[in-house]
C-alpha cells in the first residue's frame, strides 16, 4: 500500500514569487510514479508533472518542477513566478510503476496567490 | 482534442434511489478509472477498466456500487439504494495504453438528500 502526506493545508504566496508544496510518500514498491495535480474551484483535476522513481533528473514542466529526494521519500512541487491563476488545490499522488495502476492521493494543499 | 467528459455535472437524488453516472474517456484511451472525492479530501480510487473488463475493483465500497464499460469506451458507474454518505464528487480519468499519466474529467457532483 502507498501513503501520501501533504502537511500544508493552506498557503499564501505573493504574485511573481516561487512557492514550494511539500509531499512525502511511503511505499514498499521498488518502482513507482509520483504525480502532481491542480484542482481549481471548477473541480477538474489538471495533470501538472510526473516523476518516475528511477529518473535521476528532477522533472520540469514550464513553471513547475518536482524536487525529488528519493532517500527522504519526498516529492515537493515548486511553482516559480506565481500567477493569480495558480490559486487552487494541489494534490500529490503516487502509483506503482506500470500502466493501469491506481493513484493514491494526499489530502491536498490550498494555494492562494495574492496580487 | 476533446478531454474526458462526464454527465451529468450535478445530480441531486433522494435516499434510496438509483443513480447512473456516465464517463466518456479521451478517444483511444484504453484505461478508464473512477475515483470518489469527498469534501476536503483527495480522490479515492474506486475501479479501473482495461478495455471492457474491470481489472481492479478493489476500491468499490460495497455491493451497491457497480460499473460497466461494455464496448471499451464509455463507462457508467451505477449506485443502488443511495445513502447520504454517497454524496461526493465522482471523478473519471483515462490513460493511454502503456502510459501511467491519468487525465481527469470535470466530475459529477452527487448529492443524496
């Protein structure tokens, strides 16, 4: 079984600044995937970024980067140059590395970007 | 291209009634997933289809919940004898064959009165 922990229930960030969202995971799997999703108030889960457990380089997608520290079992999301549209819930998730495996989600972090 | 679509977007029903929630995955995606998200929580897995068959239904909470995908595309989640505790957002996701990333639909908000 996998467990995802997001310890920050909510955060404020100033527009144009960077913000780091914490995520730690617990898994007995040797091969796994880590994901971040954004959920605006509209409710849809938007895929942001993926990191495979055997990837040596941290994943990056535009303004999003995943700070993967395997020994510490952490997969923090960094959003650079925050925009007002980044205000949303952010969920960290994990799955066993293979297609068709269910995602296990954390409890989420709410981010509010201040102008 | 079109994303995952779900209908209805909102459903209000009375305790004890039967409901059906529909999911239309991204064209060509063979894998389809259902999740349930209660207020203030992350989504929880319900069931996964590969093609027409349910490959993993370990997340279904009880036998009132059932899902089908008869032609390997559209899926329907069926809830019998609804209870107030079934109130939640039901999310559907799909993924390409061989890929791990799942793409979600907008969800169906179910309210059981």
